[in-house]
């Protein structure tokens, strides 16, 4: 008996694709529903951020139907001395725009996306550290990141300005 094919696969795709924009729209709505205060949100990512060698945008697909079920991105960032994180490296990749459709949560799709982005960060972007920001009120997201090996780090960059009411930052070596 041969092993069954994977239920989900992660593929790099264009940030400008209709599928990417639909998932990002759903993500933005979910984040707004969780906290409608505009100060809580940092939704910026550009096609330049995810250009080859600088980052990537990925979508997780259900293999039997090719339905897009989740997404995520990485972008290279440079941390300054004030970040308190430069003992690792000044150039890191930031994990962004993580989302899994509600009806597909609990199937380890988030872990699959994080794993794919870790490989891209290391092999294609040449970084050995990932950092991320999430809302401190997003318990499911925090649990996912902790299960993936991320540990709480000081707020950095624009998130330091937002403060701990709106931001929690995490990092890990890869």
C-alpha cells in the first residue's frame, strides 16, 4: 500500500495574484474583527518585499481541489542597534501575512506554511533568523509560533512604536 498523498501543499506565488489578494482580504478582515483599532495593524507588504532573494509570498492549497486555504510571506529586513536583536545578525527575515481560512484551522496548515517560509528564508534569502510581530490578543497565532519554535523577543522597528498593547514580537534561529 502506497502512502497517501499530502492533503496540502505550499507554493510560491505572486502577491498580485487574485488568490493572494483574496486571502489577504480575508486576513485583513479577520485582524480588523479581532481588534478594530487602526493602531493595532501593520498591513504593509509590497511586491518588492517578496521579490526573489528578498522574500516570498506563499499559498497553501488543498491538493485534491487546488483550493487556496492559507498564506504567508517573508521579507528581508535590517535591524538597527536599538532593536536589541543584533547579536544574532542585522539582516533577518520577517514572517508576515500569516493566515489560514477558519474552516481549515487545526489541520497543521500554519505549521506547513511556516516550514516552507523557513526553507525559503535560509536557502533563497540567505538569512539564519526569522522574526515576526503579532497581536498579543491573537492567542491561536501565538500558540502556533511557539509550537514552531519561536520565542518572545523585544519589540522592534515600527512595532516598538506601537507598544505591547498592540504588538508581541517573536524570533527564532533557522
